[in-house]
C-alpha cells in the first residue's frame, strides 16, 4: 500500500458500507456473448454488377485471350464461382507490352506532367465515386471483411492516386541535383491480399513518372483490377497506358521474361521474388520487390497495455493475417506477459468471424482453399512442435474457408511457426527479459519488413527502433498506411520503397 | 474474498490517446440493426438517470420529471421506466414522494456539487441530508484541484468518508473528466475512486465541457475491468452529460458489451446521466415498432 | 660507393584491422604492362573471403552506430593520411607503368574524393530523409540507414582511384565492406590498407583482399551475410553470375562500370543512397 494514502486500513469491500454483489462470473471471466447479440448487418450487394466473363484490357479495349482459355474466380466465403476471367498467354502478354510500348513512344511521356497528373486525379475521383462497389467486390472476390475494404482498401487506393497525381508535374523537386527520366514499359505483378490497393501502389507512381504499365492481378482476385480497367476507359486515359492481363504464375512469368519490359515491380512471396530476381540476372531491367515478413511486435512492460492489445489484434488479425507486414511474432516482456495474454484472449473473444459482407465482421474468409490448407498445416506443425494453441470460441460458418483467430504460446525461436511466414490469423508469443534480448529475437530472421514497439518511454522507442532492421517501425501503433509514407523491406523482405517521395525512385532513371 | 492491495497512485498507468480513439472509432463501426437495435434502445431507456440539475429547479419541475421517469411514453405502457431520477438534495423528498410505489430510484448529487469547493464536513452534511431525505444513490464530485496537485490521498480519504456517510445508499463518484483533461488522469481518478469504495464511477457533472466522451468512457470501463480482475468486485459506470442521441447511446452500449460483457448490461451496472436522451430513445423505439419516423412534438418535454 | 640494396615490401591483405597472408599461403605475380615482375600478392581464397565477411559483420554494429559527424571525421582522416603518403602511391602507380604526372593526378583525385564523401556523412539523411504528412494523428518520418555488409568488386583501371571511389560512398553511411582489389595491380589497394591502419578507421570496416577475381566473385556474391554487391566489372557473365547469386538472399546489386574514374560525376550522393535502406517510423501524437 502506498504511503501517500493516509487511510490507516485498506477498505474491505465486503464490509465497508453496503455489501456489494460480486460477479455472476465466479471465475472472473467476462461473458461477451450471452446477452445482446448483434443482428446480421449485411452490406447489400444488389447494385454491384459482376460480369460472368472478363477479358484482358489491352490498348484501351477489352479483348478475348488469344488462346481462348479462361479461369474461374471463387468467392472464398461461399465457395461459389463469381466469374470467369481470361488466362493470359505469351501472345496476350506480348500484345499488352506492344500496346504499352506504343503508348510510351507516342503519347504518355510526351504529355506535360500537369496533364498526366490531371488524368491520375481523374482516376482517383472515379475510384471514390465507385467506392462502395469496389469495396463490395473486393470483399466478395477476396473474402476480406467489408469494414476493411470499405474503410481501408478502397479509400487508401484512391488516396495513393491523389498523392502521386500531384507529383506528376513536380518531379524536378523530388531528386536534388538530378533530372529524372521515365523508364518505359513497367511490368507489375500484384498479390491477392490487397488487390485494388496494391494496384494503386503500383500504377499511381508509374503513371506519375511517365511510364506505361502492364499489370497482372492475382488469379484469385482479378475483379477489382478489371473494374479499374473500366475506370481507365471512362477517364479517357490514352489507350495502352494501362493494360491489365489476367492469369496465374505462368502469365506473370511471361511478363517478367518479356524482352521489351523495362522494369518489373513485384509484390508477393519471397520465394517467387527470388525466382524473379534470378530470372532478371544479367539484364538491364530494373526491379523492385515487396516480399514476405515475420514482423516482431515488441511489448515492453511500461507499454500502454490496452492499446498494445488493440495493436496486437490489428497487427495479426487485420485482413485475416494475409498481410506481408503482419506482426506475427509477439515478443512480450516477462513482467507483463500473463496480464497481456489474458487481455489478448479476452479481446479475441469479441472478434466476429464470418460473412465478409456483414458490417460487423472482424475476420472474413481465408482467401483461397490453397491458403486455407496451408494455414491448417501450420497449425498442425505448431502443435507437433509442442506449442500451446489457443483459439477464440467464436462460431465459424459451415461453408467457405474460415479460420478462428489463433495464438501459440510456449514457442521457441527455432520453431517453424516462429520462423516461417504463415500468412494467416496465427500469432506466436515469446517472452523476453531485457531490451537487448527483444532486439536480438526481433532481428533473428531473414526478413525485415515491419516491426512494432510498445513502450511509454520515448528514448526506448528510438533505441529499439534504431536497432531493429526493418523498413517500417510502428511505435505504439501497428498496420498504418498512408500514401506519403514509404513502405518496403530490408533483407529478404524485398528491395525498393513504395509510397511517399521514395516511391518515385523505382520508376525513374537519371 | 481477499482484500486487494491498494496500488500506489503516484504511479501512472500509461494510456495512448490515439490508440483509445482508434478503438472507439472501431467500436463505433458496429452496425446495430433490427432486433438488436430495438433491444438496445429499450435497454438504454431503462438505464437512464433522468436528470434535472438547474438552479431554477422547483418542486413542480421535479414532479413532472418523475412522472416522465415512471411512464416515459404513455401510449406504450409496456416500455421500461428509467433507472432513476437525479436531482439536488433539497428536491429528494419531492422526488421520493412522486415515485412512491415504483422501482425508479432517486439519486441526488451532493458534496457541494458541481464544484466540490467546500470543506469536508459540509460535504458530509450535504450527503447525510440527501440520504436522510430518502436518496437511494449519491452522486458526489471529487476535488479536482487537489487531484491535479497530486494530492491523491486527499481524494481517496474524501471519497471513503463520503462513502461512510452514504450508509446504505449507493455512491457514484463523479470524476469531472473534462477538468482532468488527460486519459491517464481519468484512469488514475477511476482507480482511486474504486479503491476508496465507489459503487459507480461517473464521468461528469454536465456543467463542464467536454462532458462524457466515448474515449473517456472506454478508459473508465477498462479501469472497472481491471479492478474486477484484481478484486473480484464489480463497479458500475455512468457517463453523464452531452449524450443526447439514441445512436450515441447504442455506441456506449457497444463499448460496455465489448469491454465488460453481458454482466454489466443492466441498469444495476450501467447508467446514462441525461435529460434529452430519453425522448430521442423513445422516438427511435416508436419508429422501430411502427416503421414511421417521429416528431419531437409528440413526446413530452419533461 | 656501392649501391644500397632496396628493402622490398611483402604485400599482404587487410582484414579486420590486421595484415594477414592468405590462409592458402598462395601468392601470384604482379607485373607491369611490360611483363616485369614488381611484386607478389596474396592469392586469396573463399576462406579468406569468409573471414573478411565475419570481420565486416562484426565491425558493422559499431561503425553504423557512430555519429555521422564521427564517420565524416574518420573519412577526412583517411584523406589526411593519404595526403601525407602520396609520394608512396605515386611511386607505386609508376611501378605499374603509370606516368608520374598521371599518377599524381590519380592520387590527388582519390584524396579529394574521400574529402567529398566525408562531407556527405552528416548531410545524407537531411537531404534524403523526409517527414511524411500522413492523414492520421501520427508523426511519421523516414530516414536512410546503412544496408549492412557490402561486397565491392573493383576494376583494374586506375586501381587506387577506382577503389577509393567505390569504398568511400559505401562506408560513408555506416556500411562495412570487403573489396576484391584490382587483379592486375592490387598494390595501391594493399598500401591503402596501411593508410587505413594509420588513420582512425576501426578494424573490419574496410577489408581488402587480392587475388584472382574468378576465385572470389562467386563466393562473395552468394554469401548470405553480405547485404549488397557493388560491382564494376562490365563483363556480362560476371554480372549475370552476381545477379543470380544475389537472388539467393535478395541481395542488392549495383553495377557501375564507368569509362572515366576521374569524372566529377562520381562525386554524387546517389551512390551513397544505393547502399542504404529507408526506415520509416510512425508514432501517435496526443496527450
């Protein structure tokens, strides 16, 4: 008892004044479910039109694939087919690159920066106008909760176009002492976790700097890219400046290998990133890679714990954990470990897993069957490695690919679930005793994309931040994105930065 | 039950304001529709401390207030009555009489409300008077000046003394969070109040702006949660002042549900200190039940 | 009067602040363009390379954590030491067949280049760092920091100037390096190690190896504890090999094969940036 309190004896709550009723939950657990359940609040998808069949967008037109082959896009929450889309072959990629080359030689870089900027502004506005449609489509095609597609993916995608639109006529201020020139045709390959947002990260800076684009969306989430193609058409963007070719890995490989592509921008797994880097060896193609991660999220004992809990939740359960910069390794100082883990478990109980289109859903569907199976495998690996698994007690729908939010305790640095990127709602928890130990564990990985630090002490943030080798350092927050803020990794998490002024570098030469 | 050790209130529990605001903003995105909405509107109505705290209050005004409290909307007699009326000590007897035969409680502000700028014996007399008049609940104010000076033992002792003066009446401790300014102060004042014996902690007098806010309420709910874990004792929560719309009330209920859970979703453990909120809740309830948007002209102003 | 017999120098490597011979004990003959033998140099192996990477990695923590001001002073100190010994370097270049006048220009340019990059150490993050006006209530800033251990593959041309032109921008930001010196004339690079030893450069920050490039490039570019390669060899096979090896651990590669090492364009901060990573930090703003 503190000596600042002059009261002689502690107040016994049971005898002082009126006797207080104690909790009905005698084991001091909180019951978040038994009373006042939220009714279903589905976002209406009536007005969203998804065509039964989508073609490539090449040279300003939707064109059927030369070989006539189509693939299917599945709604992972229902396992039903949403649409068919073209499977790009070398012929399709070649005609897209030719269209981009023609636009590069004839129109796009010849426009003034100001005019290019105005097209990009126009695209940003059109994304905002169709925001709800894009959000619903994104949730149907990829399984992410509408709360995120509506509040994060789509508004941020528009924001990236707004930000880079403004750069188009100001590039001379971006590179001290240098005059930037565009590169030419950019081949861009994006992943399935943030389909429209990753498209914006790629296309906006490329167009602002005067390049033309051939972009391939992921095979499980092509629809918003094709709706974006409609915007390119509606905005009057000159033909061939943006070309969208759909397909799977083989189509991506055709883009990487095409001799008339000047630059490759890839976001995806480290494994594929390495293949691309090897493929490009000895060529003059520039490239940027945004690859995997195994982000450490470090909670010191002097952290604002309740906000840290929220940060941990955002770090690992945002977008079902399908986030390259996810804080998938929680490192917590021993003194607060028990308290923090209990708070985390309580918070996990309030997470709602289910229909991505329900406005109350926190965790939607795992993006694909393959990814679902991969996550299940890791859960097994974790158990076999002797880790202790805890999952929240939520219900999950019968159909579709859903995974309960999961944490593993009693893990060690050598476990596969600690070393390897799971890309799902699965968190490992390790404890540490000193800052040096935290830093050592945090850096003990080939990755280096993002990290979290939670402490009330400013000097500790700066020292820890300095010592951890990762491209993004979220202190007392996590998973924040902004078009002005550069993003990208150290080591095997990739090279180059996207976002901010730094995001212009990969698209210019001097 | 073991007696929990009283923490050292000189120690500050760190709270990140932006993080709290983000959490509130995320909770505000809960979409409350259909049955869950009607259920929550009625629940909120039953949690109101229907309040008049004006210098111009008179018996006549208080009697009308009580009438509204026991029957919020005559055309729908099945609706719940509010939890309590909240008045000045010299109006307690009137209110008590007007509410005879109902389960509506009478709460009285005391301890030199709203400033609390008086000597302890005056505050204790004020409290005893209200209790003698029949108050079921006492809403006291803490001495914010002493708190901001760091004189935490003063605050603790004062609350403990008022608690003793309350006898069997329940004690709500008003922190006046608008004058404490930081969330860390809110947390600290909450902890002092609970360890000193508060049955409820309450945000505001309604006389200072800002009054109740959701970030402040969230921090207080988290303090209640941690206190419960530490001591096994439940403490109630009352945001007061500035809550006028049904939609906001539902947002507060979401905060309670996802921080403390179902056990606190009763008038016994959660109250709204408000006056105009009652009618907005009624309008929304009638709209939900009839499908027709309502006008304030059809609801009594008391 | 009998002519005095000159004392010849044994050229060794410079690793971790020491002057070891190659672990293989092998040497190779260094000759001038006429084929006259001028010295024996160490023929380093992959094991020497391995040791050099360990030395560079060990030195990285301290060097990258030093203040930018201090790194600038150290670079300036190297230039001072080189100025003091410039006659030795002129002579060594002459030995290898360079005209005295040209040799003097090379040494002077090399000294000035060190001074140029010494001045960048405490400016690079000012010029290329940013405060980013994010839309949420967060303070957000980006600043460049050293990428780690850099492998440098130096050309044969202008062996002193080219080596210094490649080393200076790499270490200015806090990286440490291993340099595979000119194969045909490694002598200035080795002697530069002696200059480094006499200046205040911590051991391991710059590690100088000599030998056959073909015996080292493969190991250097595939080494997983090397973060980046700075290569000056234009030959397509070498570049391809380096790039392919780099993909094993997503290593950064920079190919830089200028015709004219004297050109003022080599004095440019973008060379420093090539071997830096941008780190972006977020923090909430509130009471």
